[in-house]
C-alpha cells in the first residue's frame, strides 16, 4: 500500500514543500500537490482497482438500497479490492448499518467470502445489529456474543468450532474475552461508533490494534471528528497502521504555522495562505479513506428538522438555591480549583432543571405528587403547557435529559398527568430496552412520551415514530445533543421534526449553549475544512468562574420568581426568532464549512474583525457593564455557632412537634421468589390510604380544636365534635380481619429464603442436567454459599412453583431458551452415545474390526486405528468426558510412539469425535438403517470434513 502511494506521488509530481515522513519514507508526501489534479491522481491511485456495481446483492431481502447507499457500497468495495481500510462517516440516520450489511452480503455473493467478520458496537446497539441482519440478510449465520459468564460459555464452543459467519459483540467483551475472540482470522473488523478509538492510548484501541488480526478494517461514525489532530491521526492509525505511524510527524506536517498574536495585517494574510495550504494537504491525504455525506445532500426527501430555543424564568425556590450556590462558589472562586468550580456549575444546572434534585427540597413525607411538582420549576411549567398543545396535535415526544434523577421527576409528572410513557436510561437492561422501543414504535401505539437519558438513549435507537424532541437540558458536548435529535430525524421519518431546547434565562445554561454552538462550527471546520487553529480541550478555571457568575446580578436583584404566563404559541414564536438570529450569527462564523470546499474559510477574518471590535469597545461604559455583570456581592459576616448550651442542657427546649407519619412500605421482593406482589401491593395501598386519611383527619381535628379555644366559645368545640362524628362513607377503610390474615399468608407464601445467587445456580443446573434431574440440581446448589442450605425437598417445592409460574419472571423467555438449549445438548449427547453404540454393536470386536466409510476426502491427520480407539473409548467413558479421554490416549500402549495423537488437547479430541459421529450418521442415513434415539428436528447431518 505504501508502495502504491509512492507511485501516486511519482505520478502527481513533487509539490516542492518537502516530503512528510509519516511512515519513514514519505508516504503521505505523495499527496501534497495543491492542485485539484494532484488530488484526483492520488485518489485514483488509492482506488486503482475499480469495479462496477449495477445492482444491490440479491441476498439482501429487507428492501432496496437508496442511491447514496449504493454509492457507499461501491466505495467500500473499491477499498476492499485495493486492500484498503476506511471510515464511513455519514451523518447520523443515513443507514451506515445497512451499508455495512450490504458489504458483507456483496462479499458473500460476489466474492465467495462468507466470513468470518467481527462487528463491535456499543452494548445497547448490538441487538439492533442482530435485528437488521435478520431483516436484511437472514441467510447469514450470526452470533450475538453477549450475556453473563455461563451464557457466554455456551457460545464459545460455537466460536471455536467456527460455526458462524458474523459475530456481533460490544467493547467490554472484546477486551474481557479476547482469548476466545482472537482465535479466528477475521476477514473484516467493523467498529460501530468508531470515534471511541480517538485516543490511540486507550485500552480498547491498544487491545484491538495489538491482538485482533483482520484483513481489513472499517470504522462507522456519524460524529464529526473533533478539533484535535491527534484524534484524527488515531483513527487513521487504526485503519492504516503501516501508513500513519508517527503522530508527531502528522501533527507537525498539518499543524498551524505561526500564530495570530501581535500579528500585522500582512502577517495575517500570509497565515491565511498557509492555512489554505494545510487544508489542501489534509484533504488530499484523508479524502480517499473517509466517506461522509449529509442528510441535506443525499436524503432530500427527508422532512426538515426545525430547532427552537424556548426560554423560561426560574421559580422563587430555584432562585433561592441558585443564589446560595453562586455565593459559595464566589467565596473561593479566585483561589479554588477547577474541579470545585465544575461541581458548582453542575449544581447550578441541577437548580435550573428542578429544585427537587436537591436532597430535602421536596415537601414530605409523605411525598405526594401534585401541582407543586410543576409550579416549583420554570421548565416544568413550560413543559406542561407545551405537552398539552402537542397532545392536541397528535404528536409524539422524546424528552432527553442528562440527569436520571430528573427522569424520575418527569416519570412522576407523566403519572400525575396520565401521559403514557416509556423510559430508557443507563440502568435499563437490553431486553427491556428493545421491548420499550418496540412498544413505542408499534403501529397505533398509545405511548405519548419517551423519556431518555442523553448518553444512554442517544445511541443506536430508531424512534422515527416521534416527531418532537425536547432537550430538557443541554450537554457540554453538542454531538450528544445532535445524536439525541437524530433518534427521530432519520430515514423513515414522515413528519417534520421539531426540536425544542429548554433554557433558563440569565443562567449558566446560556453560556453552555453558546459554547456548544461555537464548538459545532469548529467541528465542521475540522471534518470539512481541516484544522485552522488548535482549540482548548477543556474549559479553563477563569471561564468556569465566569459561567458560574453569569447572570448573577439579575438573580441577586430579583426577590422572587416571575414564571411567565405567556401563551405557548408566543413562547415558541420568540424562540424561533432567537434561533434564527443565533443561526445567522454562527453561519457567519462557519460560512466556509458548509461544504467540502477548498476556499480557505473565514476564521482568520472573523478573528481579526472580532479583535478590532473588542479594541474599539475597550473603553468606559463597556468596562463598567462587564464589571457589573460579573460582580457578586460578598456574603454578610455571620457568627458561626457550633453548639447551644441551652439545647444541650434541655433549658427552654420547645415541646416536640407531632410525630411524622410513616406509611407502611411493602418489602421489595424479587420476581424469582414468586410472591403475589400484585395483591400485596393492593393491600398495602389500602392500608396506607387509610392511615394517611386518619392522620389528616387528626391534624384537621387538632387545628379545629385550637381555633375553637382561641375563639373561647363552647359552641366552637361542639361544632368540632360534630364534624368529627360525621364520617364520610367514601373515606378509605382499614383492612378487615380477613384481609389482615390474607396479608400475613401472602408474606410467607413466597420463597424469601432463596437468594439471587441460588436462583442463578438453579437455572444453570437446569441447563446442565435438565429440569427433571432434581437430585443433580440439588447437588449443584450445595456448592452455593447461603445462610439457608436447601434440602432436596426444598428444591422440589421450588421447582414445582418455578415451572408453574415461570412466565412471571421479567426475563422468562431468555431463561426458557437457555434451559431448553441445555436440554437439547443433553439430548444430543444421548443421541451421539446411541449412534456410537449402534455402530460398535455391528462388530464382535470393534476395537479391532471397526470400519468407517470416510468417503473420497479422507484426511491425513488421524489414521483408522486412532479413530477406532477414540470411538470405542468415548463409548466406554461416556460422551463429554474429554479430559478422561485425553488421559486414556496418553496411557494407551498403542500410541506410545505416536506423538501426534498424544499431543492433542481435549478440545481437539472432541472435534475429532464429533466429526466421526457425523460420518456414522451420514452412513446410517444413506443405508436407511434405524438407530436408537433419532435426532428430532435436527435435519440432515452436516457434511463432515475429515
């Protein structure tokens, strides 16, 4: 490949600027002709072998590829034909998954390359890959390599035997199970969300680069490369390690020459020319290996995406907390550490979202959902108004937040307003995640809202059935918000998508959004215009302090909240106007980054004009306004009291207040303990409702008595007694004697003494021995450490209830499949034992006379004497005793000089016995002979490779 680039350099000619030592021999210097001709020649050299693809592979059954997807397939096939790796960097929602599957289908159909291929994706996205394979390429044999330890053990045999074409797994298992997954010689290594490899020193990047062998590599990423040349080099180093070897040389060659400090107008003009040259160099090197398309360019039929920033004020409670946080941050702001300021910024963001995110802010106990949940947060008032309008318009809504505790509040709100919803966050299991997505996307679904955490719910999820995206809070990384929007704005969307970003006025959120927009413009420059100037990776301490203090003057001057009562239409119109102004402002900053043009960009001009403007305004009133905006009054001096002598001695202590009501709480039972939690919850709710009613009634009575005493009349006390005697017939009632007895029985009816560890051991034992072998299951459970050892009778009782009520388990389908898979293996062992027994029964002395019909392709690794011994000894020891079989081989007198068979491992002996078994099964099928225990539903035996 390096030689090919050298040839391209020879054809393109020398640019005259020297050669870049990327691979030690000037490989990338080949691409430095600044003209368009040089670029075309270099790209033509990389894609020298060109293959015309007129139509999509016939084995693709899920539908027709779009034109741009066919072009993407052609580009990937061109890389394959030229033994190159690449990065498919299409914008999110354009079907990178489908294009990668089409490449595998093309290799299988046109090149005769069935695999093996390894696909690595985020854990949450792996099931989606499996679903897309089942839809588009059902003939492909795939393994979703996931699960706990004992589930993966069952998959390792398939991997080692090579009974697959594609393995789908996630980042963690690639590192944890590399001993298994590095065994195959992978044809293609496909990495979804490939920007995870932007740090070449990360554990994942080093593990993949050093241990996984593959002919070619393909990265899929919809996130533009960020403003850091080292990250770009890391991706290129992973796909082309022999070309992009040196990070220092790469950065030196494409780094910005000179600086803007103390530069004259002439110096700036020279620097702009140098930056233009850098852009051309960068593009000529990376363009042949990276393919990126935008939705606006290729998916013109996709409905538009409209963004609006909706402003709201904070409530009095929010402003109270905000003021306290700003005061504490300002005390040590000048000398404090950046981490402390970052924590303060995070606390301010919590305050902007909802005051109940702070411990002790929510009134209670008892904690009762009501209007206070909405009225105490400005964003909740805005959300309540907006959702009412959206529901009337038959829209469906995705609500994203970074804070899972805020999702808890939104969940309470949905229950209070009776909105049907689903929820996904970092704690949602893979099965639940798929079920929620299917329930939301189902035709005619009544789910109105989908609550998602930005980080966990923003990757690999197709929720195109929603047309509204609400960003309750903004992420520091704007790419996360873009990915969240693209859950709805993607191929398959039929409505115009509206994105509403909530913003609390005059708070730290304004600065976060401002920085996010600037970072998006710079990201566009990096991926499309090269790097013009290095940006800081982290926010400095001074910037953090400025963000924390931003808007503090308004907060400190205001005494209470001024939640807007504007009509929601007016709020949206105002947000649309401000969004247009912001878009116009940012377009001036990144005008040159709109396409893949080579005009050099306007960043230098923008920076120059901005500097001149600042120079002109650096005077009088501007300075005063800057100081006023960032000034925070110092806190008042207060004497700190460590203790109070009177309180310690009990002098003047106020009488204790009324005891807090403690409602009875049902113990949390696990599903595998098989309690009737539905009925128990009904009884607990009834008991709690009665106690709450009784408590409220007692408080009302006491208040009435105190009011009567203050009035000083006996008539008031008589009236209070009369009200107390009048009982509301619809008031909650206590549990009856029968219900109390039922509650006691239900609380002991389950299996509370069974721990999760014992339950998992029981399932594993059922898989290993079969559900009917209770003695073996009991024996397995004896190895589990527990406070309550289980007798055989305990196991029998639990097993009876387990199989009667197994559908009550949250993951019942997975458990049933696991156990049935284990029972099939047990049955298969019995069948193999019978097959071998039937074959040996045909001979008086099978150790000497056994004959096998190998066919024309008899192998040379094992001879007939060795095969006879393996079959006879397997029948004697039992199928599955591979370690014992290995010992018998080594002890046998027959093989004292046969080093080959004595050096075979247990796994290799197992594979040989399996091969011989298939030979016997094929022989029986051809002869029509019947044998004991025929394999039900297993189909014809596979052709054995000897």
